[in-house]
C-alpha cells in the first residue's frame, strides 16, 4: 500500500493529466458530430492497419514451417 501511495505521489500529476485528456477527448468526440466522424474514420484506419500487420506477421511466422 505504501508503494502505491509513493507511485501516486511521484507520478500523480502525469496520471491525472492522462485521465483528464482521455475525458476531454471522449467529450469532444461524443458531443461534436464532425469530430466524431473524424475519430470514427481514424479508428477504422487504425484497425485496418493492425489487421494488416497481424496478417503479415502470421504469414511471416508461418514461413518457417514451409519446406523449401
């Protein structure tokens, strides 16, 4: 418990900043239609990138099982 308190004492400002940024971005996206559309598009692009990278990595790691 003491270690946890020391962690918050040392990094509390940074953690509070990240928390407040997350809340503000959520409010902006939720209550502003244009920003919501931009965020939705960006999340779609990010998801597609992660999916493509995952497929590439799976294919690459599967090559070691193939016989040349």
